[in-house]
C-alpha cells in the first residue's frame, strides 16, 4: 500500500494507476457511480478526438457515464510515469458498451456513440494527482480514439 507521504516512482505509479483504472472499469461495468465522485477531481475535464463536442466537466462526465447500460472493458496495456507530483498514464482497452439514452446537446446519439466505441480497442491518456486527503484523483482524461 502506498501512503500519502511516499515518493512516487515509476514502478509505484504503474501500481497506483492500474488500481485506479481497475476501479474505474468496475464502476462502469457494474453501474455504480458513487465512488466515481471520489475518483474524479473537482476540476476534472474529459476531452476526445473521437466523440466531438465540448470538454466534459466532472458533473457532465458522470451524467454521461450513467447512460451506459452495459459495458465490458478489457485492458490491453497500461503505462504510467511519475512526473513531479502528478502521474501521467496511458491505457489501451477493448470496449463493448451500449448506451441506454442519448448523451445530450452537442453529443452524438446513443446509437452513434455505441457504434463509435463498442467493439473497438481505444487509447486514452490521463493525469492524476493527490487530493488534500491523499487520495489519487483523475484531473484530465483524454480519449485518443481507436487503435484497431
């Protein structure tokens, strides 16, 4: 277990991020979002090259996530690097998601986003930092798109 005051090395960064991504995926696959509030920093932003539209702040990202009806996520690669007090990470994963409702103004329909994401290997990059309590939180999450 890595404590709040421990120095983050690249090896420990990978351990931390692997745990964080596993928790994130579990929340999406089980539809439990209470812990997601804690996993995302208050100033969180999600951007994407594949799903056009505005950057999503924490609240909007949680709203979109709750539209996932069914998800199956299989990690293929996880990479992490300690950069000062931040961890920068990159992940590729196979995604199968179905959305139960449209995602709102400026966003693709549920059918469009399902078609864009489901059945593909996707690449993401994220930045993580500790909160005042010492918990790791995602401050930026970027979807690069498919890497099939």
